[in-house]
C-alpha cells in the first residue's frame, strides 16, 4: 500500500484532527489490465455475457440522466432468497452501495464515534483500519491463532466483554488467511454484546458455500450486518456495486450516510443483468473450486509452505524473498500480492485463484523462479 503524507509547510485550512493524522489509503492498482491478475481476488474471466450485452445497449440518454434504482433492491432480495436463507429477506433489509468499501465506510461513519473501540482480527482486509481511524476510534486487532490461522474465538469473546466495542468486523472467510467461522459461532458472539454492531464481511462467501444468512433471524438478532458484493464472483469490480443486509433499523441508519446518486447507471444496468445470470456465477465458482483443489495438490506434493482454505486465494511462503518472487512473476506477466510487513504472514505472497489453466501458468512461473528443482 502506498501512502501520502501531510506537507509540513501547509498553512491552509486543516481537516479534522483524525484526518490530519491519517495517510491516504491507495492500493497499487495501475497498469494491470494486460497481465494475469492474481493479486486482488477478482473474477479472472470477466462478467456474464448478459452484462456486456446490457451495457452495450444502454441508451445515450442514460448518460445524461441521473441514475434510477427502481426494482434494484427487489432484484437483490430475489437473488438472495434463492440461496440458503433462513427467513426470506425484504427490501427494507437491504441497502445498495458503491461497492462494499462504501458500505464499510458508511457503517463506520454511522456507528463509530471518537474513542469507541473497533474489535477485529489480524491479518485481515485493510480498509477497516482507515475507516476506524477517520472516526477517531481505537482499534483492537486480535491475531489469528497458530499455523492454521484459526479464528481467535476465546480472545474475541473476552475482549467483547472487557471492552464493549462499538463495532466488530469479521471477514468470513477472512482475506487473506481464508479462515472461516461457523454461522452459529457468529450468532453466539452477537448475542454476548447486543449493543455492539457485528459486521460480517462475506465478500468471498461463494467460495466457502456457507453464510450467516442461512441461520439468522434479523428480528431476533438486530445487531448484525452482512456485506456482499458483485465485485468478485459476478466480476463487476470496475463498476462498484455491493450491498448490506441487516435489520431494517440498522439499514435505515447506514443509508443516511449515502449520497442520493452514489451508484451510477452503468453499475445498476450491470447489476440487473448479473443478478439474472446466477448460473454463470455458479459455474465460475465451480471452476475456481476445482482449480483450488488442483493447486492445493501441487503445493502439498511439492512441499511448498502454504495456507489454503476457504476463499479464492491462498498464501505461499517462497524460498526466496517475497519481493523477488513478486517481481519475477510480474516479468512473466503474472501479478500476485506481496504480504510483506503484514502481521503473522510477513514473507508470504497471496495468490488469487483463477481457472485451472491460469493456475498452471502461475505454477510454472512460480516453480521456475522459486526453486528450479521442482517438477511443474
Ligand atoms: C474482504 C473484502 N471486503 C471488501 C472488499 C471491497 O469490495 P468491493 O469491491 O465491493 O468494494 C474487498 C476487496 O478486495 C475485500 O477483500
């Protein structure tokens, strides 16, 4: 992650104290389009053909008219209700955002006050930290446990009781460790602290095949919000569309932090088309799960230190320095994410899982640069 720092010579108006103390959160996302992108857990094949068709057919006046959202939440609710859901969701339990990033931002803005605690795990998705910092929150990051990066349940339970955090952020399965936490355990945690809002970031739920939505009754568990996105499995990362699902009172509160037209017309059109083609997404997920098994076998049989669990990504500890492998793979046209400096996983790289032919390209390039004695 790159950062920008305050200029000491700045004599103009200062922002809020918290903002002055922050650095810009930017991910290294430039110049990636021609390469094999195994660095951001995106869909490596692209969205359903229905999405491309719908976008091509957008009439010209949709560009000059503000976006319209009629039917969008109904379409999302219908799509979710076809999955394993305990009680059918209604539209008042869903809000749509300009990507899950915007949902996370709105949630912190709505709930996080100066001095409040955010309780989360480490290592986890990076955007929770700046969102807490901009609110002036204090961050409690509990490390995953042991070589298998197990969820730190006991420590989280204890901290919930001791510190009474305002927000708990659980990424399930966790990016980047793939750690999963059972829906029952999540609900048990939420029951311990009814005044804490639990945000369950389910961006990679499709690759785990299990969601807290299959167990929750939002009328009974009012302090839990689930985040889902069309970025990864549906392949709409560039258009930015994600949603939050929760009790209608929680949804109403985070909705107040949205601008009236935060989601653009192209994203809306693409979302309708993507939601119509669940078969495309299901088939893509199946291909990734097969590729996950394939690469897992390769890693095991070749004794490569790795951790692979529930997401469309895995961690690998190369023999060489992680920056050397990152650089060498880039020269071969393959992008991966260096985990240098991250708690517990320093020295590793995170590799997104694409379809099997893409994993073969990765494996051949990796074995060529990391250890010539491997048999690809
Ligand atoms: C765990 C997690 N949450 C949220 C996001 C952001 O999702 P979106 O593209 O919907 O903003 C990402 C993106 O990488 C992620 O890994």
